C-alpha cells in the first residue's frame, strides 16, 4: 500500500471509481477504460503499484465486491478496473443498472502487502489473528479465499471468522490440514 493516502488521493480514487461505473453504464462494461487515465496527472501515491477492493452497497446491502490481493499495476488503474468489475462482473449479482447507480455507496479498501504467517496448528493461527485489524488470505491446494478486515464487523470472533473463511475457500468449516497457508494484511478504507 502506498504510504497513507492524502484526503485528496482518497477523493480522487472515489471519483475514479464512480466515474468508471458511470462510463461503463454509458458505453459498455466491456469497453476498455484504462485509456481514460493519464497517469502523469495523478499523485505519486496513486501512480505507484497498489492493490484494492471496491465494495458496492445499496442501503447497506452488498451489491458487488471485487478486488486484487497483489499490487501489480498503478493503484488508480486497479481501483478503476475493480469498480467496474464490482458493478458489472461480480458473479453473485446481475450488472448494476442506471437506476441503481445514484443509490450506490462505494467503499474502497487499499491493501498493504500480505505477510505470510507461520503457525503450527489451527489453535496457534487463531492466537495470532488480530480481530478488527487483519484481513486474511487462506490457501490450501486449489482452495483460496480472503476476508477484508471489514468482515470483522459481522464476524467479530476469530474462530467464526476463520471458519467462514474456510467455507468461502470451498472447504468445510471444521477442515484443517498441515498444508494450509495464511497471510495477513491491513487496509486503508474510505
């Protein structure tokens, strides 16, 4: 994650996310939007590599959420693409409509670099998890899932958080294997 974003950077990213969805509503969700970004017109923080999640809600109900775990493109481009994907390509929801556009609340989460965790058992992992702070990426073979730190608001208990994360990864809630890996990250949310 770039060093803490300024209030202007936050405003710019929020505007970019909203304009990305609006642009796709007007033209096509499949039309490339990256060409709209003149990278040199953005701050160094927004030009640097960054990973983000864009969460869309309407009246506090989830309407789409898509993001990146790895920083492999400029943050401004990552937000632009994830906003469009959250609005039009989240497989859990139909594409956002023009009627819904003005009702959307857009939350952006800019991720820190995930840090691999070392643990000897599920109990050891649970002791290390920091409720309300850590986002987690859980992997085991072809199973992979993440929960942003904001998920702690609905799952405040570390055990429930981990159990639901395993379920999201496609394994049973009580599944455990010595091949499970976990990485933690934090987010700057706005």
